[in-house]
């Protein structure tokens, strides 16, 4: 953990000293320094700084300007990504459910639904396959640098590497939803055509440029804008999810290769995991 601090004026000592318990460092008054603290002082509430003279009361010697936690580099980023993926997955799931009700109405014959609806792009791709990676990303922030119960084999590096695998799974799921949505938008919805048969009246997305072609679909009512809106939502959601998964793949690889957790005591070491 890294703290940026400013030494207050009442500190006069120019000598440097380290205390094994508190890791104290003294600098000239007014100087701005960075101090690296191990896991023995993970949070501000656990840091005790005292004047070097015996018998004097404890007084604040530093002003904390800001601090950064190593988990905020990769674990914090992953948590942010996971928190964003969860609502996107829920929206994708909901959008796919609504596609089973073209025009907002229940249809009697399931064969009248567009084929792409049954591919479950929003339910499986942007939904189920995205929930698990998102939960993994959310848990990385609280993953300690030495793994579970001091097991070094599932330490921070391993956790970040595992997250890249889940990110790839999420990317494939989002990509699946993205492709299905793009195909459906280009193909158009299945509907009752003017020749009294059910099929696909549009070709190569021609209806996207000419709304007057919507009239070729007689039933279900408003099925064209309904499907177009929902599949467009799934398309956007899938694109955003793929982008976020790519970011986590890069983030996870950085956490795996570089390591960003100072293990001071939890594994019996002082270096990064």
C-alpha cells in the first residue's frame, strides 16, 4: 500500500528511523514523501505514529494527502467492471424474455416467433455466461494476497489469471449475443405477410432504411419496431460487455505478470506475490 504524506511543521527530526511494529519514517517538516507500507498497516486506522521522544503524548506527525491500495490497480478495476456487467446481464436477460412477446402480446403458435429468439442470445450469451465472470470480478477486490487460508497456490496472481479465463468466457458469451442480434436485425422479424403466410418479408435489412416497408408485416402488430428495439438493445449490451471483458483480460494479465500485493507476514514474506 502506498501513502502520499506531508510532514507537519512541528516535526523537526531529520533522521530516518524504522520501527518494526509501526514502520515509522521521519523526514524534515514540510517535505512531501511516499511511504510504502506492508500488510501490517493495511488501513489508516491501523497506523500509529508517535513522537520519537519518550514520555510525550501522541500527536499527528503527518497529513495524509492520498493513498492507493494495490488492490485498486487490478482488483479494484475488476470490481468496477463486475459491478457494471451485472446490470447489463440483467437487461440482456430481460430483453430476450420480452422477445417472446412480439408487439407486447402473447402469441398462440410458438412457430410464429423469429428463429433468433430461440437462440437465447440475451439469456445465455449476455446473461448466464456473463453473470459468473461478473461475480468473479467482484470477488477479486477482497481476494487477499496469499489466497485462502494462507494457501499460496491460490494467491493474487493465480486469482487474476483465473479472472482472465472467466473474462474470455464472458467475451464469447457476449460475442454470441452480439452476432445473433446483428443477424436478426439484418434479417428482420418473422410475421404474417400480405400473402397470408408466415415468414420473413424483408431482405438484407432493407426495412432499416425505409419504414414504409413495415406494412409488409400484418401480425403481430408492431412486431417490427418491437424486435428491432430489443435486438438493438442486445446488440449494444453485447458490444459493451465484450469491451469490458477485453479490459479485464488485459487487467488480469497485468495482475498475473506484475503482481501488486505486498505480502508482509501473511505468507511469511515481504515481497509481492
